[in-house]
C-alpha cells in the first residue's frame, strides 16, 4: 500500500505545518478548510513557516518555492479528497465537529482512502464507526513545530488493519518524522500523556492565583534547565487548543476547576490573544520575555 496523494483537512496551526512539511518532502498535498477566510489564514501560516525552514533546516528558496507549488487549496471537501490516498484530519479538538467531519468525509472519499486523525487527546475508536471504514482509520499525531520536533505517533485502534498501520508508519518516515508505534489506544498517546498533565498543573496554579505565568515559567526553567516553561509551550500549542481541551473536560465532568480555566482562556481569545500565531498569548512576540537573557537571572 502506497500513500502518495495526501489531503490535510484543517489549515490551523498544526494542519498548516503538516501540509507544508509533507509538501517539502516531495508529496502532492491538498489542503482543505471550511471557508475562504479560513483558507486565507492557512496560506498566511504556511508563508510564515518558510523562514523557520531556512533557519533550522537550511532550506533554499528554490526548495521552499517547490514545496509551495505542491500544495493546492480547497473549500470543497469532495474535490479535496477526490484522489486522496491518505486524509490527515486536523480539525478542532471538539467531538461533535470531528464526528460531523468524519460522517461527511466517509461519504465523499474514495474507497481506497486511509483516514488519520491528528487529535491530541481523543481516541480513534470514538470516530471509527462514523468513518464508515474502521479498518482504514487510525491516529497520526504530530508535535507542534513539526520541522524541529519531528515525532509521529501512529496509534491503532482494535479494528485498524495491519497493512494500513504499517503504511502510515512508512509515510511518517518518508516525510522526515520519527514514527512511534502505539499498539494499544491511550488517551493522550505518549507525548500528551506526559505533556497535558504538566500544562494543566501550570494552568491551575495560574487559575487558582497561586502565581502568575511568568513566575511559574521562571520556576520551571531555573529548576530544570528547560529552555521554556509551560506557558511558553501553551503559546506554541495555541490558546484555542488549550481552551477546547479545558471546555471539553468541563462539559464532560462538570468540574468547576475546568470551568474556571476555560473561562479564563476564553477571555484571552476574546482579546485576540491566541498565542504565537497572533503575536500575543501569555507572552508578546516576536521577543517574548522568557527569551530575554535576564529572565532567569537573580
């Protein structure tokens, strides 16, 4: 099974990264999003990635232009997946949105097409029946800043076909990732099983007014030698994603702590503070306080 023609559904922070990385490695990519406005933002995100590829990977302008030429943009789902071997879903981390997307995708995608979710916390088995092809469905989770943090967690569910699992592993390797096989479903996979509790612990210190984000980050950086603290990481992840996770947990469990957290994150979003993508989240960019030489000095 060869996965050559790739569609990425969702041009947000990570979806745009997946699309560009895949095109950079020589694959034709169709990028789908729901509106012209969303697509315009996706194009801006992709343009903003090019300096990072020059800085970190030494990419030439010719290589970057070639990658751009391999990406086509669609707001019609049927057209976007008409010849897809693999669809990578990167739509918002909301169960109802994903369920609706897979129901529609299953109706228009060719029978050959493999579906992969890039969900950060949700399990593929939650959506397997909605796809109409549970044997051709699994999770393919990337870390943010994909060109540096090149992990690809490939997680099957009980009905995923072995050939599909292996094909997605090979695809991940072909686009420059380190494929990490998960043979059993795990909420949060490997990375987020470690990362999400860490980020939530920091957020609750903030929500409960124990300390402000800079103090929390400073504590972590000084004590562990890490280059960034949890709130700097949250700015990369994106405030919208953090809000969706908190709001989902608040709705599922009626937890007052998650409700307060979701409310504070929603207030940031209402102010246009979405993280690095908007130029401000917990820090202001391009010169955030945590990156200044005196941030962790006495």
